[in-house]
C-alpha cells in the first residue's frame, strides 16, 4: 500500500474534478489536530475547499469534548474549510453533504453497506467507522467559515479487549482488505463537489434519508439538556431530527449522542 503523503494525495486528486476541494492541500505527517490547523488557516482567509490532512494526530478531537485517537498510518484524518453562503441554521446540511459523500465513496471503493447515523457518524453493520466534527465562526446570519473534520477508520484492526472492539470498525475489518487512504479521500472529494453544488436541493435530504440507519428506529438521544427516548421520525431540511417520545410529543433536535435501541 502506498504510504500517505502530499504526493500520493495530489496524484489521487488528479484523477477527478474535485475543485474547489483539494485546490489547496496541507499535508503534515504529524499534527495536533487537523481541525485546529484548518481553523487557523480559515481565520487567515484560506479559500473554500482547502484541505488539511495528517497521517497522525497528537490531540485529535471528537464531538462533545471527547478525544479522537487513531494509530499512525491507519486513518483518514482530514479537515475541509468552507465559506458557505447558506444561512447558519441550515449549516448542518454541510455535515450531511460531507457524510453522504464519504459514505458513497467508501461504498464505491469497498462495496460495503456504509450508512449515515444522525447526526455525524458513519457506520457499517452497527459499528462506527467514521465521525465528523464541525466547528465554525458565525457573524450575524452567516458562518464566516466552517471547518468540517473527518476521522475515518480505514486500516485499523481492533482486537478483542480493545475498548473500541465492541463499538467501532474500519473499512479493513469490515471489508477484509487494506485500502488506499488517498483514493478514499479523492473519491470523497469528487462526491462532495457534486453534493456541495446541490446543498439546498431536496435531493440531498432524500439521499441522506435513504442511507440513514437512524430513521424509523427507536433511539435514545443524549443532549446537553438531558435525555430523550422515542421514535426517530424524520430529518427536516435544516438537518434537525424529529423525535416522537412515548407520550406522543414531538421534539426537534439539533444534535446529541444517539443510541439505537433495538427491541
Ligand atoms: C466524533 O466525535 O465522532 C467526531 C470525530 C472527528 C475526528 C476528526 S479527525 C480529523 C479532525 N481533526 C480532529 O481533531 N477531529 C476531526
């Protein structure tokens, strides 16, 4: 397998029309967090589509204050800078577009059934294979910039006893092969270009719904405001989840930690 490098990334991107994604590429073998470098670059005015990629992170961050750890040489660890024109309350659609693009690219390259899980995860066979962390600076109705950070487990092998064994997987574990991280990245950016051009289209919501493991399921959602249990009915055009609790009350949720409660 070709090691990840700036050259391998540029070579893979050259196979597709991904512009603006990957027009500027910052690759670092070792970095604190790609989201942190991407944020600094965004503040300095780096253009939309700038990619920050690392082979290893020493301070990778997950959602809800968690860490994101991955052994070197195994993962796709990247951040994408956006300067979107959509109103800030619709910015979760960016995460939907990124998640969908990544899921489609992974499926294309591996034939695995990759699903999206509201709000920010990808999973295969009920186990998490990728997470997305979006961070932004908002001014008035618009985001000045949004950084979407993606951590995709590509070639990890979790052993029994590993804390992630029960809950996480990788493309390699699910597919039985090692995969080229640069190829996954380039294919994802080609898909993202396509979805980003249709960010406000119903087609994005529809495609996301079709790939979603959450909808129609009984779920528990933990939020800063507490915990809710009920049926995940639908997502709306802003990316919010509508949950109907056991007393029939409907809740519009903007984020949280979701657990599927199988009967
Ligand atoms: C989650 O909690 O599921 C989101 C995980 C996001 C991890 C990625 S790895 C690349 C980018 N840089 C970070 O520090 N975090 C994101």
